[in-house]
C-alpha cells in the first residue's frame, strides 16, 4: 500500500500523547489494584487514601482515568450510589490551600464564598460530624502532579491526606506523583499522623511492553508506516533510558516527520513529471512497486536520527562527528567484540576494518594510519590502546558501550548492514 502524506498525518495523530487509546494495556494489574481499593471504600462507605507514584510516562494518569470510568460503571451495576469525582491538577492551583476550596465546593456547592472559617477548617468540621442525616455522597478526589504540593507546601499535603482520617469523612483520595523517592520524604510524617496511604508504584515500561503499546495504537490503522526493526530500536533505546512512553510517542512522531520531509520533494517531482508528460493529477496512480514500498516507511535510519535528537549524549555526538574512516574503525571493533571478545590487537582489528571497507567500496588505509586513528580515538576517550613493540600487536578495547556506537552509527546508511 502506498503511504501518502495524509496517512502519515493520521499515524502521527494516533501517536500523539493527547490521543486516548481505546484501552490501557500493560497496566492491567495496577488498574485492578486501584479499582479494588476504590470499590472497598465505596462498599464500606469509608474514606481512604492511595499514593500512586512512578517516573513520567509510565501510564499513571491514564490508568487512573480508566479506573474512574470503571468505578462509576461498577457502582451503577452493583446498586451503589456512584461517587462524585473531583479531578485536580495541583500545578493549576493559584495557591496550595486552594485545593481545600475545590473540595469544599464539591461537597457544599451552595456554600457562601465568605466565611469566618477557612475551607480546611470547614472540611475538618464537616468530616468530624455524623452526616447520615444528609445526602452527602462519597467523593473520589484525584490529585495529579502531587509533586507540586510536596515541594511547595508540605503542610498542605499532610492536611490533605489527614482529611481521610476523620470519623465521618466521605472522601477517597488518590494522589499521583512522578518521583518514587518522594514517598520516602513525606510518608514517614504521614505515618506519624496516622494517615499513611496505601502506595502503588508504576514501574518503567520494558521494551516488550512498549512494543505492545505501540502495536495497540498502530493496529487501528489500515496501513503500515514503520519497519518493525525501527520500532524495536525505539523501544529498546527508550526502555534502557527511562521507560517513558511519552518519549516513545515523541520519537516516533519525529521519525515520521523525517519521512514526510523525504516524501514531499518526491511527490513534487512526480507531479511535475506527470504534467510534463501531459497527464493530469487525476492520472497519478497510488500504486507502488515493492522496492518503493520499502522506501516509503519509517526506517531504522529515520528512527536512529530521531532518537539521537531526543537522547543527545556527549559520546554519541563525538562518534557521529568522527571522520568516516574512524567510524569504520569503531564499526569494525563492534563486529569483533560481538563474538565475545573484550579486546583485540590492531592487526586483528585491521582485518575487520578491511572487510568493511570492501563491503562499502571505500579505499582502506594502511596499518600505520590505522594505528594512528586508534591513538586518536584513544584521545577521544572511545578506545583504549595498549603498548607494544609493533603497532599491529597493540591491544585495543572499547571504553564506551557497544550499543552507543551502534546507536550513533545506525543513522549512517553506510553502516546499516555492517552493524547487523
């Protein structure tokens, strides 16, 4: 199937972070635990608190959104009064105590704006009295970006979680934060106040999980835009770096934009050629031959460049800026060391170097020049070069990770087959 610009835009739209997937995959266990916690609170009409933490892009907010929908459906089916749902993004608060005004307004929408007591005091008084005679419903409070409260005003954070400890509290509190270590910084204090929440950590996505999520987003579309190897490269690199799914989506969209940039002049030339031959645009067929089809997809080299832009590291930039023959030397070393070796001699490295030069039709340099290049790479901090009486007997080893070299050179078409 021919991939055109409209189809690429559709794929980019499906990979946007704001595009809500039909279901949240790879977080089924976490969603089940949150849902069971909420169900228990609703069934027993008892307040409770849950602290959801994990690095950015691990599906926390998306999972809680799905849990809210499932909880409301369950409450209706099970015959319970559905709870009110109050979602608060803490970064949107004008000041941190404003969170209590929002909670109070949700509980008592007719409350007068001016009062002798503060919203927090009013809530504390409200939850200290038996409310059975009123029609006050249970309230599910989802406080996202809780890191903001932790860093800005920890006293407000403590007071927020303490609302769930009052004898007649009607709120189920779910706090969502990005950093896992923040739990260690504020949970001991909450424990001393007898309001320690249940903690649920979302771990970083693995390579396999990232692939599952990508497939789930892409299979809804009737055309294929990515080489499988390109998606695997993206999943492997992001999983190793952070496991942030938002980064994955960003990198994939960036790779599509590179393909778009290639297709635009190609389409222009095809249109121009058809006009010169006396054909109108209506005669341009969308059919494409198998060779062209492989070209009009996001390839490994597109993805490698997109990843490089996202994860710029000094060593990757150094490798990418090296002269061509020095890059060939590093490529030769990677191929040798993939066989299980940890080091080799310049003489052995020369054999691998000559093979790659032959494969790429690039004239090789002699052993003396090769030795000099190894010394330069040693000065760059990429290779470690030992001492010996003869240059060809000097032992050479890598001072950087093989994957960094492979990643840096993936975008260079010359090395695409050499690094397989």
